[in-house]
């Protein structure tokens, strides 16, 4: 589930409203509000190329000279381009490494093309019978990032492919083509909490013998145990590596299979009975070394750190043990490790560390008052460091291997217009538990005059985003501020970059903790002289739509208006793979599902609510918005609805949204 936004032409009333001219001016100014991140690349041990506001340059570490680099124009090679599959889908064909063979999915089966001669690898698949080979279920693409459903071994001897049995899964039907005289049905096997999941199997075809082997991905029958999910499949030589989880996603195994026998050995095992295990596959940070071990990210001590996995012994060994999330691996050589950790003066300032190859003697090399983006020269003797924070624009300098500054290379990161504009401000506040430090960012109109009160709009997402480690740097304000609003975004619990406990505080409680943290930010506005706390709105799409509607329903005293696009209104309506990861099984957490349902609070609506949905949304189905609409109607509540005809997972047109907020928060007296 990701947030998408809708943009379009202005609504017909918007140009007559206060704030319209300011909004148009801010939009026109957007191209001039440039903040150059100054990041470049090493071309060799001595030369670092980068760009700033003034152009492109090369810095020579031996001479200290900076020379201008002029772009050359000439014939460009045609890129080897493979279009990504549609959202939630997989590639329907894959080539062998030497390009001589192509595996093709068609009509439920797998075919092998060798020099134009096509052979059926399977013949038992049928789209109508809902058993398919060489393709995956929608939830695998959407929630497990599984874009591959087939793959050749490097030497071309073996081909792995999926088998999916969708017969236990209930269909979901969408009516599409609403603009036409006759409509059509879009049908998807879409599992929802309390219902069955697709049965997954993994097969290997031996091109030498023509035989197909079923991999023993689970110890017994398909149930809620380990092997319920099978994903992230890759070849390691002529052995097949894959991940498997249980339905609750509290157990994850890294497995290696023998393609001839289908036998499986577990080389890494992790459990988290107090929450979920991250579904992200374990990848060798060093690249595909194929030397019998992997350097991976783990969170055994509650924070992301580095560990070795011995693929032969099946043993995991911790390398780093920071009490903050390790964000990225920069370099590893015979002298040590280079990596960044989220442990500056706030957890969103990332710092460069160097440690011995075994992780011992870690040393921070950068200034914790700033966020750092770094790269190390190929020989490990020089460090390019771009440092910034919310009030200091990016500066590029060189450091030696101890972290000592050698030379400032560029501080030309702001356009003339950006240099005159107040950057985004970050405000620290406490959660309602009184102990957790949280941050919100605030964008002000470029012409804001201190001492005046501003209506406030919260732009939110609010849901978990696997793999993301956010930072705080120097940024220009949101152009929606031109309409006369302060725009606020919140770093609430459930987000990444602050350890497992912070990330998993939402477990079995979607709609509680993250909503409380957004509401705590709204409550903290009372201490800000610029905030008109009687005119506070909130908007978002997808999970952001859910956050918006839950905030106005659960905290009507803090939010006077909300625009909720493409929302989930009840977690019973979303897919099993995402929902059960964070909420557990429906039969084991009915109270949590009830608490997280927007319908539970329909009777509490006091402010203005705009609901938007796309009639062809195959992600968060229109039923979510319609169920909430029904509950609000039965509770006698006024609300507004905007419909995207034949639109998918999308957001309300931004101009229409601003029209709504200006009318409800600026022109009309607030409700409630």
C-alpha cells in the first residue's frame, strides 16, 4: 500500500477563492526553489565529479584543484530496457543468461522457446480452473515485491517456476468501463482476513533430463505454518535459494534447495512472537560473492545491524551491535567496514562509521549536528561528505580517513530564489505516552509574516513502509502553502530508522498508535504562535486516507476537516498478506480489528469530511469508502464524496482538495 496523489486543472470555484493567486504563484515559483544535494561520484582514486548550482565540476584530491566539466553530446547507446510488470504482477517471460532460451508464461502454463522452437514445460495449468504455473498471486506482487515467477540457473541447466492454486481464494469483483454503454467485470483472487490464501509451490525443470521436481518448501501440508509464503527466489550456483514464512509472518527461514531432489536445508532462521519479521529478503551486501557466506542486515538486538550468515554451517554471527539503526553499507575492504548509522543529535541525522572487519572498534567520523550523505574513494583513502540539516543547506567537503575535514569543495547548493525562502522547519514533540520523542516538519508560505495565525493542513501517510530509513535535511516548503496554509508532516511510530520497538509499536493496533502520534502533533500546535488550532485539516491517500479519516473521527476536537482518498476503512477489507503482518489473524485479534475500523467511530464525526475513491481501485476497494458512507448516513452525519470514474488507486485532485479546505477552514466558520 503506497500513497499516490491526484493532480489536475483547477476547479471552477477555486479561482474565485482566497489563496488561489498565492497557490498559482507558489506553483510557478517551484522551478526556482532548487536545493542541489551536491552528491557526485568517484571516477577513480583521485577524481570526484559533482554538480552544484553553477554547473558540473571535478575535484582532484592530489592537487586540490577544481575544474569545470563540460557535457559532451553524441550518439547514445540504446539502453537494454525491460518494462516492469503492472502493479501486483510478475514478468511473463524470462531469458537465460546467454540469451539462447526464453521461458514464457501463457494461459496458466510455462513454455520453453529455444531458437523459435517452443516446448510445453507444464500442461496442467488453467486460468479457468485457477491453477497456474509460471505466474504468482496478486498479493505476492503487491505485498512481497515478487516480480519474478520464473528464473534460469546461470548455466542454463535449470528453470525454477511457481505453481499457484488460487481455488481456495474468493474472487473480488470490480465493475469497470463505467463511461461506456455496457460495463465489464474485473475479477481478482483477492484474499481477505478470515479467508483462505493461495496455495504456493516451487518447481524446478531440468533441461538436460526433461524432468520437473517439486521443491519441498514446507514440512507438511499447506497450512498456517512455515512455508505458507514462499518468495525471493534466486540461484546460488546450481542450488536454489528462497525465503519462506508462516501466515502470521512471525517466522522467516532462508532455505537452499537441491534442484534434483527437491530437498531443502534451512541456513537461517528468525522468529519474532511479539510482532512480525521483516519480509524483505536477506541479500549479500557485498554483492553476489557466492563464497558460502553472506553479509546481511539483521535486527537481533532490536536495531538494524550487520551479521554474517554461513550458508554451509547455517550459522549467524553478529558483526555490528549499535543501539541505533544501521542505515547503509558504504564499503568493505581488507582494512575495515564503512557504514552509516541513524544516531546523530536526532535519529534522522545519519552518521558515517568505520570499524574493523569483525565490527570491533567502531568510530563515528562525522559531526552529529548534521545529516551526512557520504561516499568513499575506490582505494578507501578519501571521503566525500555532503552535510546538512533543516537550517543549514548542503555543503560538500572532503574528509580524511579519520573524519578530519580536508577541503570544502562546494557550498553552492541553493538557487537565488531558494536562498531567500524559509526552509522547512522541524519541531520536536512528545507522544501522548509522554516518553517518546517525535518530530514534525512544517512548511510555511514564502510570504508568511511572523505574528499572524495560519490554518494548518496535515499531509500524512502514517503506515509502515518496509526498507525506508528517513532523514532530515534542508528542504523547500510545500507549494500548497501558497494557498495560505502551514503544511505539517509527522514522523510517527510505525516508521523505520528508529529500531524495532519504534517500528513495531503499531503491532495488532493499526489505527491506534500512529493516529495518536499524529493527534499529539496537532495537540502540540497550541504551543506554536503561528498555528490557528481551530482551523486544522488533514489529508492523505491510501494509508494516508485511512490516517486522515481516523484522525477526524477519533480526535474531533483537534481536526476540523479531512480529505480521505482511496482509504481502507476496515482492515477486514484489505488483503491478508499486508494486514495479517501488522494486525495478526482476524480470529485472534477481533478487538484490534474493531478498534481500527473507521465505522466504529462514524457517530463521532463533527467536522467536515471529504471522501474520494476510484471506481476501478483494485487495491483498496471502493467498498471501503461505501461502507463508511453507509455508516455515516445511518448516523445522520454530513459528509462529501468525490468519485474518480474508472480511476484506480489514486488521490483527490489537488485543486479540488484545496477548494474543499479553503471553503471549510477559511471561508466558513469551523464546525464542532
